[in-house]
């Protein structure tokens, strides 16, 4: 499908100029208030609407030079020079225009249709420049070097027509109300009911109007119902009904009611449900149009939503972006693209450019972190401080890149303070724009903590590693090391010769040591257990170190690969 690969705007509202902005499946505009995020989003919508409007005008109707047309200015998305050209420049440049540039990626079908309608061939991309001028005039050009420039621009109206058939933009303002949702539903429902209103059966049997209308609306209602239940699991049913009947279906008003335990008109629902409904509707419309790319342009989608709903919405927007495109403005770290840093666009002082690091995004959003995490791209979460110290030492010895990342501060090992805090710490680090990897003991407490994490839609199984020793029922960090390497220290410092006492090798370290200490007549309690683990940590981190046992080295190697892979995802330009 046709998609926008990059966009540039100059002299539109507060935006004097922007760098060429590469657009991904999901692109995120971040920055402080009043810096120009919304204006960049609106500029993209205005430019696309202008191209689509030009595509619907025939040459005879335009009566203007090729590539020129008169744009309408009655809607919010339409351009008005007196409002939208930078006020500070209007007296100096009364004849200048706002400029919008788009580069579209074409698939094979797009290229075939373009050649059929214009006689010209393009490679992979199509670049369009839009100039919106004073007095309602507009000029659209295909940007192409060489002798073919004039010939291809002679067909610019046909090219705009192709774009308007293949790309559809839906702008969702920050003030999402039930009326905005109903406007979209009316537009789609009128099209769905046009055939019904023209039928002789409808004219002759007006008393069947309600049944026919409900039948025609059923697919739209079904798709909207599915999307709302996907976004808001508590919703039981969504109903679209005709509120009054006349002889012309296309003049009717439509109502939407949502049953989330209480069947209520959308206009009477809370702001959060109203906000999610318009997004659900756009998702529903996109699913029925295989040949059309939907571009969802949303201002602050997190507004009026509970944090848990924001996280769920983020996942659903990412799903939408796999086939279509999403461009949002946000103040929420939850909605930032962590996998591709350059997909986040920093807007500051009315200019814009791709983010170069997570730290720059945090600064733009005002996210504050402890000093040791300020530049971390990846945080490895462990159950306790011993685990963090030992793992950081073992893994940095096993991998030079991990050692360098630790030294540079790009990688941190964080103590969660116990299994019960793993879930909280994972969410905290995620909201602070850190990638995470969780390492847990494979005992009962560790597996319970993992199950709680895995119930979260934002947590992926690839971000979890259990410390496992083959043929053991449970494994702790200390089980990674050989008892033979620990025996001398335990005898010297704790007075227990562990070689004299048999222990079940399937038991974890704490259980085995507890049985031996008690058999030797020694104290074994939580304090003694803690002291022993401290000494194991000291040995593991010492210069004349002890090494992990042979049977767990594949586990260590796999964990090294996991961390190296995540560190490599960082994008620096």
C-alpha cells in the first residue's frame, strides 16, 4: 500500500521550517507545550487534504493552470493564509506561501496504475510539493529532476487522484467529543445507506425503513463493536441506530450507544470512552479497505485516559501501524517508540527533527531518573542487590560490549528489592523510557513474579530469563557456581565442612546449605543465609574469581546474546 515515508513543512503557523521528517509505521511527536507539535501534525493533515482535494477536481472544473486549484477553507483542516501563514512574516512576505512536501512509497500496483493513467514510470517513491497561497490559490507539483519533469507535471491532477484513492487521513483533535465520532459515523453511514435510499423497495415500503437501515449499518456497527471491545474489555455492546426517519436516508441523524454494563448514548459517556470510540471507529474503517492506507493523526491520545488504558491503547496503535500509519503528539513516555529512536520527532522552538537518543526524549518530556539511570538504554532487573552485582560482573567478563555499555552508562543492573517488587520496578523503568530485561530465580517466588509480569499486555516473554540449573527443581543465583569452589570459604569462615554431608542436588542453594549447617550443629536463619550469600558474591566478583559451572554456561551465553541484541537496537545518528 502507498505510504508516506517523509514529510517537510515550512512557513505554517509557528513552524518556520522543519527538517525532513522520516515517518515510520508509528511516528511520535514529543516536546514541551507550545513548541509546535500540534502545528506539525496539522500541517501534515492540511497538506494531504489539499492533495486529495486536488485529486477530486477535474481540469474543466478547475479552469486553472496545471497543478493549480482553488482550495476550500470552510473546515478546520483547510488552509487559510490569514490564519495559517506565520503572522510575523505576513507584512514582509504578502505574496509568499506555506510549503508542504511529501514523499510517498509506491508498491507495484501503485506504479502500474500511475503508468496507466499518466504514461510515466517511477521507481519506488513519489515526491509531491504543495504550495498554499493567499486568496485560496494552491499549486501542486511533482518534484522530479530531468527532462521528464514537465511531462509528468502535466498529469499532476491524475497523480493527485491516485493519491486520494490510496491514502486517507483521519485527524483526531485533542478535543475528542461524541460529536466528532458521530460526524465520522454519519459520513460512513450515509455511504453505506446510499444504495438503500435509492432502491424502489425503500420508496414503496417506507415502513420497512428501520429494518433496512439497521441491516445496512450492521457491518459498521459490528466492526466498531469489535474494536471497542478490543480497546475497552468492559464494553458489552455498541449500537448505531437511526434517530429519526425521513424519505432520504442521507439526511438522517445517527446515534451511538455503548453498553459497558450500562447502555448509554455516547454523548452521555465519559471523556475517556468518547476519546477511544473515535479511534476505534478509524480502526474499523481501515480494516474494510485493503487498498487504502489510513493515516491516523492524533493529538495527545493519552488525554483523559487512565494509565492502564494508555498502555493498552499504545499496543493497539502499534498493531494499526503494522499495516497503516499512526502519527501522534504526546507528553506520555508510555507512547514513545523505544525500538526505533529516530521514529520519535523532537519539536522545540518551532523546529523539528528526529530524536538521536533516549536521553534527548526524556529531556523533552521532562522525565526525571535517578543519576545512575540517566543515560541507560537498557535496565536488567534482578531480585536483589547480590544478583545485580554478580550478574553485572559475570556478564561483563563474558562480553566486551556489555562491559563497555556498563562503563558508558548505557546498561544498568537494578535491584528490585525482592520478587514482590519486580512488577512495580518493571513498569517504572518502562515508563521512564528504558528497555528492560528481567532475570529471576527459578524458584516459586520467581515464577509467581514472572506470571504477574506476563499478564501485562506490554511485557514480552523475550524480556524474561530464569536462572536454571539442569536437573534442579529450583535454582538461585548461587547455584550457578560450583560447591567445590565454595567449600574452602565455607569451612574457614562458617565452620561447616560441606563435603561431609550429603545434599539433594535437585534442591536450591539455600535448601542444601540450610540442611548442611543444621546437620553440623550450626545456626541457620535468614541472617546466616544472607551472610553466606554475601561471601559468595564477594568471591564471584573478586579478581581471582570463581567461574560459573559448565552446565550453566549455555544459559549465560544466551543471556549475553539477549542483552547484546537489545543494546544494538539503539539508534544514534
